C-alpha cells in the first residue's frame, strides 16, 4: 500500500489530542476525529489534522504547505452553518485536491430534506408524505397529511430538535412544535407522516459501483409503551439514557429475504438518483404492514470506530483501517475520473 500524505479537515473545536492519556474516548466529542487520525497514522500514512472554523485561507494554506495526496473531509459545517459543508467540498474541487466522501451536488441534494424527498418521490422510491412550513408564515395544515405527524427541522442533522414531543397527534400540538422549530432552531420545519415501526439503517459505499453492508437496526428494549420509538437527540447522544432505556443498535433482527432485497434495491436506487459517491447511510422505517420508507439520506455519515457504519462494515469483513483506506481510494479515484 502506498503511503499517502493526508490532511484531515475537521471542526476547530474537535481537533483531537495526540494521545488519549486516560481520557475515555467514547464520550469525547472528538471521538471520530481521533479514530480517523490515529488509525491513518497506524496505517503508515503521514497525517496532518487541520481545524477549520470560518477561514478558507486555513484550508488553502494547508494544501499549499503540505501538498496532500488527499483531504479526509470530516467537516459537518462551516462557520456554524451545516449546509455549508457542500461549499467547502466545492472549494476543494476548485483547488483540485482529491477529497473523501460525497461530491457537492450530492451533499446539496441530500441536506435539503424536502428537495431530496421530491427527487425520491419522482423516482417512486417510497418516502413519507410531507409538507414544509417556512419561517414567518401562517401555520396551515396541508389536508393531504394524516395524523400522527412528526415535526423536524428542514436542514438540521444529528436529531437536533427531535424529542418525544416531535410526534404530534392534533392541530394544536402540530402548531406548537412547528413554532418550536422556527423559534428555537431558527429553520423552516419539515412535517412528515409518522411511520410507526422499526428503524433500519443501511451503510453503503462506492462511486459508480456501490457496496451495501449488513442492514442495521435501532433497538429500544426498555422504552415504555407510551414512548415513541424514534431516534431523539437523547437516544442518539445520551449514554446514560441509552443504558436506562436499553437502547442499542446491531444487525437487523429477522427480515424476510425478499424484504432485505427490496431494502437493498431501494437504497441503491436512492444513492444513484441523488448522484452520491464516497460513503453514505440511509435511514429507513418499516411499519407493521412491512412497508418500507426512506426517512433520510446521509452522505458523509458518522464513521467513528465501533459505531453503526464501521460496525456494519466490520460485519462484512472490513476492518476499520480497511474502511478508511477504501474511503481514501474512492476519493482519489473520483477526482482522477473527473479532472479534465
Ligand atoms: N416520518 C418519520 N416517521 C417516523 N419516525 C421518524 C420520521 N422522521 C424522522 N423520524 C425519527 O426521527 C429521527 C431523526 O430524523 P431524521 O430525519 O433522520 O433527522 P436527523 O438528520 O436528525 O437524523 C429518525 O431517526 C427517526 O427515528
Ligand atoms: Mg437521521
């Protein structure tokens, strides 16, 4: 394997320490950054972590000084704006630096959840019925939508603003939660039909040929009947809460072989119609009738060691180091095929 110079771009606050020195990495905010940097180093690559906040010249300078073979992109925002990740990647394209993960167009399409759903809908890929409630407009329920509904931010990620109260059963609850998204998250609200059922995740990678890993599932073992089985911010990020309510994830429990095929086919089509490359995770829900819906498409998903994406790759026999190497290779190959 060729040793590469790899610059790793990450949020300025998430630059990891060189050594753990007893700090538990499981709860550290820079866990992914630490895993990627330390594993790439162990693999023999020359790695330079670079923290970014809002200054493009830092990116340019790092490229000029270090002359990397590739940039490993761990940025999920720029200057506090989540959807600016696509602009950073566009900047890297202009600088002609190969980078890991998804291309700017794929990022743009997937990050705008409504636009993404419109594209899926056009291609007859099932996704819940929805309506957008823009900030500053009167809240009027679209008659197409049947309660229960779920209210989310149109653009935020990581379950920001998703709580038990996000699932609403009547007009009053709907209005209250839409207002919450407008006032607290300061974004438009996306209101979708609520799919009661199982939550599945599909990890995939590739440029033109894409590989699909084992289907993953989110389990709620000790969550009371009254609670909605959804991935709220607490479910995703609060270790104590996860323990208390028996929340875990792992290979999906029994799925009929034809269901599994249907899910894989659906995810590959979504990946293709959105023009994704690199790596992505698709979130799905399956209701009691075993109907499947795509909830969200996540290009550049979380890739900390031991987390869902890396674990489902490991299930397919791919070590964490191999996974990172493949992500690098895909980025390099993508730019080679495009540079003209
Ligand atoms: N239409 C829906 N029906 C049921 N649950 C949903 C729906 N939309 C979102 N959820 C729940 O909310 C979680 C977060 O929503 P998602 O759209 O994936 O946003 P995020 O970008 O924050 O992950 C999902 O993982 C799922 O548990
Ligand atoms: Mg999600």
